[in-house]
C-alpha cells in the first residue's frame, strides 16, 4: 500500500515585518533543510483557523519574529498501515528539520494503477472469461521466459550491490 502523508510544521522565522515575507523565508528555509536528501517533499502554506472557524494567515508575527505553519507532503511506498506511513514520514522529515515541531495532519491511501486494474478485472471475472485469459497468458509465457527474466534481473542487482 502507498500513502500520501501531510505533515504540518511550525517554522520559526526571525527579523520579518510582513506575513508574506515570513512565509517566503519559511518556505525557503525549509527547502534548504530538506534538500537534497528529501527533494521529493512538497512544501505548501499551511491552513489555520480561529476557534470560531475564521480563516487566519499561515504566519503569526510578534516582535519581528514569526511562526509559520507549513504543510509538507510526501508519498510513502510499500507500507502495511496508515500509522506506519505516518511514522516513516515524520521520522524522515523530522531528522532534517531539527527543533521544528511536526504533526501529522492526514494520511491518504493511494490506489495503485495495477490495483485499480485488478479490482476492475476482478469484477469481470464473474463471467469466467477473464480467468481463461489469465490461464492463456500464463500458458503462452511458459517457464522459459520467467527464467530469462530472472537471469536479466540478477546481474543488475549484483551491479547495484557493487
């Protein structure tokens, strides 16, 4: 299972006068800390609301210092549960963003393209036609192409290990 994890970060910014300036500096500062190791993490402005439900800007400024809410999004692959995905994302991001508080906002399960096709063809298998196609495909490929595929994959793996 693959998941898209959104983590909220509270990034402190110093010597700023406006909210826009604070947001730009916070995004730049976060990008510098994450790159090049986690250049696949998307950085967006966070959303804040007051207790009454009123939308607030993502930056809070007091005495020329700001605390900016940013949302960091990343995809985590091959996890068993959503909790596992959130732990991985929080650990990966947290290692590079030292002294910046993080909170997992949401975890969205991504549907695999192969999984979607399997689900769609699984519905069609009630007709029995799809089951025959699977047998025909397996019969047409035979054992020899599988052995050739294994031979091609193993040398590449060995090259990567060296």
